[in-house]
C-alpha cells in the first residue's frame, strides 16, 4: 500500500461500462513526511474519500478486489482514509 493526498475528482462521460457508478479520484503519492513523490495518478474510490484527504491505495491486480465479483478495469484503488499518523 502507498499513501497519497486526494488532489481532485475525475469526470469521464465516456468510459468502460464496468466503471459506471464508480468514483474516480486524482491522487498525488506522498512520503511519510507528506512531501509529494512521483507523478499524480487516477484511482477508483471504494471508501468515499474527498479532495484534500490523505488516503492509502493499492496498485496492480489487487486494485479491483474491493469490487468483486465485478472486475472493473483499474490498476489503482483507494482502500482507506488516513485519520492521522506519526513518524
């Protein structure tokens, strides 16, 4: 799992039918000290996260697991909202 900050929503009027009714978020991956690292990415949201929140996400095949038995075409999924952390 990786940590990220939600920096926006993504709206797509034309998309794969398996993505219908799923929320898309723009994420900026971060380091434990909250500094951005890497490029922003788009992820499906299964926890109702909002812009400005810190979240953790998974990548790869596991990204579709929260939606089983459906398997939406995704390679990133927000699986939790971070309340706080200490380094």
